[in-house]
C-alpha cells in the first residue's frame, strides 16, 4: 500500500475529498499473445517447462520462454508453445 496524491484534469462530482481507491498501475502491455496459467509452468534449474499432451495422449516436457505476468496468475508464452496445444495444469 502506498499513499499517493492524484490530480485530475477535469471536474466531477463523483470524486470527493478523503475518498480512498484501489488503483492498478499498468507498466507494460502486450496484445495478441499466448497466455497460460502460471501454475502450469514448471521451473527446474532456472529453466521453464510445460507438460504438453499430443494427439495420441502422450505427455512430454517442453521448454518454454515466458514474458509478462498478470495479477490473476497468468503468464505470457513467448516461445515453445503454439495456440491450440494442450497442456497439463496443476
């Protein structure tokens, strides 16, 4: 929690002195990316993997490279996985 002072550029009757607010500050944003639950990512010796299920039901460990993470527990996959592939989520 950080005490912050905000200045508004326009007038409104909706905001009153002394009100509190929860604010999310967006520091970076990527669009049209592949996103998976972070709990599907396995980290071993500094490398990241996911368990992928092929069309025959075989499971293999696949290395991936991740990117941005969000507040709800998802992570961007930059390399190693394609849209439509099935993965195992713990």
